């Protein structure tokens, strides 16, 4: 008997919105629960016990240590459905898809939901290190004079809250600053970045107008469509924006970089047998995945370049080339990130020296790239992006027909990258 | 809940309520709803000797008492010296009157004899059910006229009854059996019919299965417009009675739809029903969620829109939008679901739609809406005989003033006036519409087809 295979049944997400807007008062748990409930309703799973729900968030309160389990308890699923939190930065929910697919392949579970959420509006506010030390000392002090002494050491500067930062702890640089270095190294032009951005917005707008998201999105708090989407954006409008990363000569703007986003997404992953027993659609099979990491700390490689390594290794293991794929989904952290990956795969030098290949991997056909838009237009609630991309790709593959293949690639903080292959059932 | 306006809060105060009561605006009676039979006795009268009603009550396990008759010998002398009609020892839960055997004008006196004491005795939420013979099955002119008199009698009794009591009339054929009639009797006697008053409809004959409290167990029911209001109530009611509900609503209404479907363990389909492929999408959802062999038992067309304007201001867009969503979409969906495809409507299935009192009686500012809702009545009546060979029944309800989030936006005085313009002296609830649809769709209602039942508390409008 062959090992059970994991299939994607479908997905659900809330419409994504800019931080501090429509979901400003919703917690990460609220958002994740809404994404789960929409999925449960779409597939008629209310009251059912699933094998496991796996998910997480990048920006997380300590009170949310059991975020996914709490969301399950608040959802329409049977409360005896177990859940675990896991984290892989921006690739969190794709890593959750891999985790559940592997459990399904080993027969440990039959069904699960991979999910992720991020609410920049619900980000934990952190106090300064000095204030934290003082408060700990105050807690430990046993006498009144000791308590007063601890309190007296507080200085006004200690009281300023520390805004959540998307910076790399080892370099102190933000993700955008890191990408700016890579962008420059690969000579990615402003025009190319803006073109990719316009294409993303236009593709996402077309997908919405075609009803592509009718079976992938459930409205939340009165929001019925992605709010970061700008269907009318243009090269002219984007050209007017000032660079935000890479100094005055930089090419990266607020337009061709993802916005801070609130949102949540979930994807139903089950064994083929479970899908058949429960009469659920089988959109696409989970085929394989690869995680890569690069040494960005010493500047040897760009922070967001790990997918450039993960994808070739994944293709080699499966004996595939880009031409074998019908759809290629590359997470648009920044337009320049996608373009840097494409440039690397087209570079003979990169592929031979860094990847140990005999020749360049080749070009990605732009007609297959992010055909229904990606993070630049939809937004990027960090941990939710993998589930968004997995569900959308599975739906596209189903429409394309049996045997069609799709690739997902997501860059993540810490110099990591995750890639996966899906194939239509 | 929207904040109550000052005038409404004032109206709810005890002092104003006392004044209102004196002014003839008492607090409306509290209607008893749900799958509950009357606890008080049911009286049965069969002037003319018909057996249909008696046998139907027996089939339902109900034991009626014999109705009293107001004949001179039975009268007593009152303290004021006047003759009083005979009185029942307790309040009555219902009077069931089988007049199928009556043929002459003189025999109508027998009906008066029964009604007088019974109407006096009917308790809160009492029921009068008149079982008559459809005139088209009679030849004799006098007999036809006599049978038709029950329409006027029933409607008048409905208006005279108070305290949430109702009167309804059932037209029957010579072939109609107690099994055919059982689901209707059960519905009318129980709280499920609380807001159905002053109505008449026909019970024919069919190969009717036995009545059950979980008629929809193992059956799939599609409800369009199910995210809120009446559609949500319909979904909940069918689910209560065992159905697996597929809720359909606009993608933009998905949040409410998901909440309702999760509550009743149904499944949600976000779909604009006015798109040409809506029927195919519903069928595909059914097979993909419930298996290739799954079929729809019933579809309830509840989705609808309003685009009100006086006809003097009505442009082609407002006109077309309402006709498309409220009428044409149902043709397209039914055509697809009836073509034998997997996930379509099974033979022996049900098609239900929601007309409106606006369609029945007309409504200022609603020519487009009234056109659609009236057209649906014509469609139901014509479609029923065409689908009869497949055992598919087609029926409609026509709600009157039903209190929903939408009606809450009507100004208080206007709303209070509208809601009282019926024998129940109050607006109905979404569940009243839902219960009527669930009765019409019941497998045991196989003999009920091509009917339009108003759920309006016997509204004055268009009665």
C-alpha cells in the first residue's frame, strides 16, 4: 500500500486591509477565528473534529502563546480538535501546510487546517530593556526602601514604548534595507519593480472581478474586498513615489514594497481518502517542499535570497524545470525580491558558483508568474501569506486541469526561504 | 438594535400603554409558535357527514370531542332572561369543521349551529379549520355556491377571532385522503401556523408518505438569501427539522452566511444568483460537498432585492435589476437544477419561492417588485402541473408585514400602523414564513402543489 497523500481541499481568508484601518480593533485571535469559521462554513465542517490545526503569527503577544488553539476553541470546529502554534516568519502558514502534509503522509492524521494571521494593529507594545529590568527588580524587591530604590531608577527615556520593528536582530537592518542591498547588487531597476507592481495590482483586480475569490474569501467586519488593492495604479503614479529604502538613489518605494497588513488565511489539507469519505473536493496534491537558509549576516548573501536556493534544490529532487509548471507563485515581499530571484536563476555565474549547477536554471515565463496577483496588491499579513498562496494556487490548478503543476516560493526573515510544489488532482 | 426613537420609548411606557389600550390599541396577543399542538380540546363537527377531517385527526393520534350545536333545545336561560347558546365546559383549542358533504343552502344552518358556541369558546391561539370541497369537482350549481360560501365564512371568522386565534380553509378533492391532509392539519393545529390566518388553499391527492417530526433527515435543502433575516430563519427551521442546508448568498454577505451555516452545520456557497451559471454552481457545490450521488430535495428561492421608485421615476436599470434577481434568476436556476444533472433537484423534490403581499395586492413605489412577486405566483401555478409527473411540488408563500432588520428602519408610527393592519394585530416573525415553507416542502405535503399561502396574519391589504 502506498503512503497516503495530502491534498488541498480549499481555503479561506478574510479580505486583507492596511494596518490600523478596518480591523484595528480586531485581535489576531479574532482574525484567525474568522478565517477558520469561513473555511468551516464553506466545507460544512461545523462540529467536526479534525486531526490538527497548525498556524501562527509573526507579531505575537505573549498572551497568545496558544493562539491557534484559542482560535479553534472560538471557532465552529469541534473543540476536541487539537492545535499547535508554529513559526517560520513570513512562511509560517506554508510551513504549516508542509507540517500537516507530512503528518498526513505518515498516517498520523487524516485532516488538518494550516493557517496564519498577522495584525500589525494588534502588535505587542514592548517596553525598553531598562524599564523591563527595573520592573523585574521591583518585583523581586522585598522591602519598601528596596522597592522605592527600584522605582527611583526609572528615567523618562525608559518609558517610551518600543514600536514593533521588522528588523533583523543580528544586523539591525530592516528587511527593506537588506533588500535594497540585494536590489543594488543585482541591478534591479526602478522601472522593472514598478512594472511588476502594476502587473500584480491589475492581475488581482481582474481575479476579483472574475469572481475568483468568491470561494476563497469570506468578508469580515463589513470588508468585502482586499483594501490594499489599487486597480487604477499606473507606472506614472508609482513613478511619483519617493524611495523609502536604499537612500536617495534607492529604487524601492512604498508602492513597490508590501504594505503593513492585517489579515488571516487558512487552508484545508486532508488525505485523499478523508476527502473522498467526506465528499470534499480535491483541488491539488501536495508534492514536495524544501526549506533553505543563507548566511546573510556577513553579507555573503542577501537576506531574502534563500528561495533562490530552495527552488533549484526542490526542482532537482523532483526532476523538474520551470517549463514543467503551469503557475509559479513567488511571494512579493518587495517587487525587487521577486526580480532578484528571477535574475539569480537566469545568471550562469550564480547558478554555477552558488548552486553548483552546470548552467543557468533559466527564465521564468512571466505569463505564469503570480497570474492572479500577489502580496504587492493583496497585502502581506506575514504569517497568513503562505495559506493565501497555497489556497489560490490550488484553485488555479483545479481550473487548469488534472496533472497541472504549480510552484510556491516564499522568502522569510532570518535568511530563510520555503518552496513547495502542488499538482492538480 | 438601533436606538429607539423618543416617540417609541414614550409609547412603551406604562402610562401611554394604558391610554393606548383605552384608545383601542391594546398590546397585541402573544402568539404561540413551534411544533406544539393545542393543549385544550379539539372539537370536531361534520355537518353533511364527511369523514375526511375525522379520519385525518385519527391518523394524527388526536381525539376530538363532538362539537356542540346551537339548537333551541340546547339553549339555556341567561340571568337577563335571554336564551344562551350551549357552552363548552372548558376553552377550546380548535374547531375542525368538515363541510365536504354539504350541498344545499338550507344545510348552511348546520354550520352556523356549530360556529356560534365554538367561536365563543376558542382560547388563546385557537384554531378554526374548515375542510371544504373544491367547487370544480362538483356539478350542481347550488352545491358549488354552498361550497364557495365557506370562503366568506372562514375569512369573516378570521376577522372576528381575537387573542391570536386563526381561521383557515382547505379545499379538497374527492380523492384527497387523510394521509394527504395530515401534514396540513398538523401545521394548522400547531404553533407553526401562528401567523397564517384567513387563508384558503387546496390539498389534492398524491402518493403521500407518513408524517414525521424530522421530515428532512438525510435531505439537502438549498436556501438562497440565507445570510440574514427571513432566509436565515428558513435555514434554521429546515435544519431543526433535519435538513442539511446549503446556504447561498452574495459573496459580500459571506460573513453572515458563514455564521448561520456554522450554527446549523450547513455549508456556505458565496454566489450571485443572478449570474447565468448560478444553477450549475449550486449543483456542483452539492456534488462536491455531499457526493456525486447527492441531489437537492428542495430549493427555497428567498434571495431578493428592492429598488423602490414611483413608476413616474422608474428607469430601466431599477426595473431590470429587480426583475433579474427576483424573477429571471429563478427560471435560470430551476432550469439548470431540473435538467437531470448530478446535484440537481431530485424527482419527488420541492421548489419553493417567496412572493409578497406587494405582489398580491400591489404596493406604492414597487411596480418592479410587485411585477416580479406577482409573476412568481403565476409561475408557481403553471409550473406545478408540469412537474407533477416527476413528483416535484411547486409552492409559494406571500409574507405580509414581517419584522426584520429591514423593517426596523421604517419610522415608528408608520411601522406600528402597518404591523397592526391584520387580524393578529401585529407583525409576523421570519420564523412564521420559514415554518410555512417547511410545511409546504414536507415530504408528507406531496398532495400540496401550485399553492400560494399568505403569511400575513390576515392582513387587510389585498385580503
